[in-house]
C-alpha cells in the first residue's frame, strides 16, 4: 500500500508534538526503523537525522485518525448513536477468585485474573502492561510480563502515564507470538492504528487487547513530586495504593488521605484533553472500577474477548454477576463517556 513519505519534523513534530496534541504513547518511537527518536519527558524527541520514511506519521494515533474506519475494521460496522459507550456484546461485573490476586488488585482484579489465566493456559506467552519502576516510587514503566510473579507485581493502577506500546519492542526481540496487551484508551487506539497501517511485525503477536477505563492521567512531576510529596508532605515510598472513587484516595500505613479531584486537576497531562474515549471503545475487553468496591466492571466487545473471558470464568479464575440497569456503575459509565465525548477531536 502506497503512503506519503514525510519527515517527522513536517508531520508529527509540527502537527502533533508542537501542537501539544501528543499523548506520549511512544508509537512513533517504536516503529521508526532508523532509531531517530527517543522518549524524553513524555514526548518523542528527534535525536538524529530523519530518513523521511513516513512510517511514524502512518502509525501515530493522533495523526489522520478515522474512528469510523477503525470501528469497521474491529467490529465490521460503525458504532450507532445509541451505543453511548461503544460497540459491545456483553456487560459483566467480575472479580478474581484467587486471594493472591485480590490482595494486589486495584478493584476486583479481573484484568490480573485474565492475564494469569492466559499465561497458565498457554493462550499467551506474555502480557504487555504497566509495571513499576525500580528507581522511583509510584513511577510506572512499560512491562513485558512472562511469569505469574511479574503479572502480580504489576497489578494495580499508577495514575501517571506509562507508554506501554514501547514494550512491544522487547516482545518482538524475544520473538513472542501470543500477547495480551493492556493499556489506556489512547494506547488501544495506537494498537488499532498500527493494525490499520499494516505493521504486522508489532501487531501480529497481539491476541487480546484489554482497555482500561480512563478519564485522564497526570504528570509524575506534578502529581507525585509536586503535590503529594511537596504540598501534602507524603513520602511516595510510603504509599501502598492510590485509587479514584469520586476523590483521589491515597493509602499509607497511617490511613487514607482523600483528595478532591479539583486539587489535582492542574497536573493532568495536556494530551488527555483531546481524548474522547473514556471506556476504551476499541478494545476486545474494557475494564474499570466505576465506583464498585472489590469488583471490576467489564465490557466485552469482540468475539475474541468473549471467548477468552468465558474460558477464564469456566476455569474458575473469575466470579461474575450481571449488572443491573439501575446500578450506579452503569450511570457513572454513561456520565463519564458523555463527558469525554465533548473533548475536541484528536
């Protein structure tokens, strides 16, 4: 397939990065065949002469995006106006049955249970997700997990951005052929853009995409260093868990500190302001807490997602129940999806 060969500077450098529309996903860095780009402070930076191959512009989810074309590719049809949180096959509320998973889970541990099932059953030979930095507390890092211990170690949510797409490079290096990919809505968009661009080297191994519901993420320097450490005087190394349930909840040994979301709003990453997708509408399976206590709200969107989820349930990795239409989680899903859709288009 022919496509325009345009330099990074003339395409993404000008129209995405300089325009502050970059989401920091790292896709352009992943696909550059000449290693012209590096990831610095959440954005791509050109470090040597661009060879004008045009691949980065072709792969970037913020460049020439067509939601309807991607929906057709994923679901064989476009989303209908009545589908307020995207195309789906089934809604489920789930939680992990394994106590070891529940102990480290953000909410119900359903995503961790799915990854655990996939590795144990041989469906996956690896999972790409957000892990934890060895150097900075609460600092996320892209991770290729190939063991159950690594899956458990990476469980939970870090509210600062992890460019999980970059871990695909390690998966290719290790010749993985069956991956689960876990990421935020923008990262699921990146995976779909890579698929649309025909870059099979990176996408062929991905057998399941799990999208995390996300309103926004924060800069590490602003939220963790500036606000939590600097203003609140809380040592990030003492934080065992962070969650958002109407407020940002920071858990330490001394208790739980509830922070109004308005106070952390100044630290939201600029790229998040262009996102219209709260519930990861292009994933095979979407997952989020939605105010639930100890459970995960699951949106099963594709046949692939349904088969793997049902297999995990039958194998005893998941406990499930059906959501009630009047359940607060449903109302919150609709509310947050509507709010995100009002953002300016990418």
